[in-house]
C-alpha cells in the first residue's frame, strides 16, 4: 500500500480500485435517495458552494443556527447507514479508532471549493478523520494547527484516501478548486468527498 505523508496528513493514492469506486457510487446514490443533497448556508447566511448530505448516526449541518451534528436530515428522516465499503476502509486504515458515527457526503460541482477550516465540531478530537475522494481531481491545501502560515497542496484523485490523525487532526485544510471533467466515474461530472468521523 502506497502512503505519502505531507505535513502530518496521511495520503493513500489510488487506495480504492475502480470497480470498488463504482460500487461505492451506487451505494451513495441509494443514500441520497433517502437523504437528498442540500445546499447549506453559513451561520451568516452565505450559501456554500458545496452540496451536502450524510450517512450514519449523525450528519453535519450548517445553517443560520450554526454548525452542529444532527441525528436527522432537515427533512426529518434519519440518515441512511454508512456504506459497508467505507466501514471496511476505516477498519483497515484506522483500526485503533472507535466506529465512525458520521459520513459527510460533499458534492462539488465544477466551480465549488471549500475554504480553509479545522474539523472541530466533534466531542473527541483524539479520534481520526478519514476522507475518500471520488470523481474529478481536487486541489487539497494543508496548513497548520493555527490559521495562516506556510501551506502545501496536493491534487487528490478519484480513489485516494486521506487520514487526519495526530498533529494533522487539528490542522487547517481546504479545497482550492476542482479540475472539471477529468474523471469518468460520475455520470454528471463533479467530485464527491466522503468524510468519516466519530462525533460523540
Ligand atoms: C472537508 O475538509 O470537509 C472536505 C475535504 C475534501 O473535500 O477533500
Ligand atoms: Mn474538513
């Protein structure tokens, strides 16, 4: 298994074979039938460019009331179960961790991006975060545990997995841009990022 370490971020290039990626996309389509993608707004009311849904016991929500985890989709339905393919990746790469309680599903259209941020809404920050990329390439920027300072970037490709634990768990990170239409995985183009987390 190939592993690259950048600023404490563990990157596993080509971790998921193509046929597993396709099976995962099928599983996600079924998740999104239960819990459709929504366009969140920031607590200040600015629409985010990424569309979101979730699977698992909790989903991450951003709206006028703030950032938080909720046990239900805004429609009132419970979130669907986390696809088994993802639970297996979690067990293989972070065996020391508790079971993931949230799989955030982020969908990036061609012009979508995500500003530099820390993942810090979880109760136990000793637990890792694991992210899976599907579809078009994305420029992932990695920084420091405080805002600003030197950063490094890497293009994440379909099937790549990133683990944030140890010093990288609280490091700032974001997506600068997507490379439109460079992957054939998603029929309608774009990129999906899946983030597995322990919430409680
Ligand atoms: C995130 O940090 O929430 C998403 C990262 C990514 O899209 O790769
Ligand atoms: Mn994040």
